[in-house]
C-alpha cells in the first residue's frame, strides 16, 4: 500500500529535484514569508520499499482580498495513488488557515486529468472561458472551478457524470410538425402540449451546465434550467395534484422557505438531475393524463377551491409553455446567438 506525505519547501520544487537547497537572500526570504507571495510546494511520497519519491509540485498564487489561484503537476510514477488530491487539500487548508477565502483552479479546456483532481477536492465547476489561457498556438479556452473556505474539500460536490463543458442534452433531430390540423379537440390539445415539451429540450440542446444556469437578464433570476425546473413543478401540480387529486405530490423546488426556489436555487452541480427530473415528470404526467378521457368532467382536486376540468388544464399548460418558451428564446440567444422556433 502506497503512503503519501507532503512537505512545504520555501525554496521551491526545482531545488528538491536537484537534491539541494537554493540559497535565498534576506529580501527574498521576506518576500517568501509575506502572506501574498507566490508559494511553491514539492510533493514527496514513499513507495512500498520505503524509498522517498518525488510526486509533483503545487503552487499557489494569491490575487488579493483572500483569493488565490492554484496550479499543480503530477509525476507519472505517482499517478493513481491520490497523491495530488491529498496535496491540493493540504495547500487549500493552509491557505484558509492563513485567512484566505477562495482558491480558484484554471486549466486548458479538455484537461480532464487536472479537472478530476479539482473535482475530487470539492471544487465547484463554474464553466468555460473562451480564449483565456496562453498557448504556443495562441489563446485557448479555459475551464474554471473554485473552492471556498466553507466548502468540503474531502468530497466532490456532484457525481462524475459528464465531462465539464459537455452538453447536458445533446443535439437531436427536430421532429416537430403541425400535427392534426383538422383533428378532434383532444388530439389537437395533446399535440400542441407535446410539441412544446419537445421545444423545451430543443432550446437547451447543446449547452453545458454552466450555460443552462446563466441569468442573462439581471436582476431577474430566470435561467434556462430555472424554466425547466419551473415546468417540472407545473406538470406535477396540474396533472397529479389538480386533475387526479393526489395529496402526496412533493415540492420539487418551491417550498415555504424558498417559494421561488425553482428559479432562485439553481446550481451547476444539480443541472443534470434537474433535466432528468423534468423528463421523468413529463413521461409520468403524459401517461396519467392519457388515462383521463373526458375533457368535461372536473378533476378530483381543486385549484384554490375551484373545480377544473381537463380541457382547462391542457389549455393552461399550453399557455404556460408558450409563455416560458418565449423567455427561453431570449435566454438562448443571449448565450450563443441561436434563434429559431
């Protein structure tokens, strides 16, 4: 079993690689000891034979006001031993013990090995910044995440379910049509509701979690995933609670403590779960509504003390979707310029 141990070396990682201490003059020592100085650590781990081995380096670059950026590099022989995640946790704890507030991680977009370390250490993914980091071929896109002093560095904030920057909903073929233009009332109502349900997924297709959480029209808290969450609540309420009278329908997001939680409490870590919950709720409500064949008979539940029939509910759901799809049009255009029905 490999054991890891880390030690901070004020003279820097290069000195350890050379096997000797680098002299530091008095002014240099004062700069190193200053809390805002750029810090370097070398990582040492001990293999099964008891031989100390070089494991890599970590550096911390204070940026003022309690913020700092972290960088690290792992020696190939130390891969798979949790050496780097252990070292990053130690450095972050050291920074917070000095009064630091936040540690920010940057990496070239696509650097999954670096992101896996940050993810394991509880960093929250914030998104991708275009043309931010220097590269021999020019500026390249960067991934961004951070860890706050009150965050838990011992566990990820979300499951490893997809690569950062990957679409939550992949692009898919648009199969919408005008439907039964001379159809019966129920057939037409069901068609337009299903068309709008598909439109929601088309509006979020190709975007990652960070983009779906963007609030493009301050001070509004509305975002694409916020609308998805809201429509999940809407589907469950009107079909399960009002039509079927189910008293045990849970509040997905809106509670007494957070009545607008569907829009206000979105997080990047929960986006995939939120989209999956919407899809599951739509499948459930579609099947339940299909079993209710009479548009005129009042539902088993009440809406603010009033009876409501399925005709009114389906019409209202179509109106609700149409209203919020207009919002989604604007939000999507603000993110990547995409327009269209």
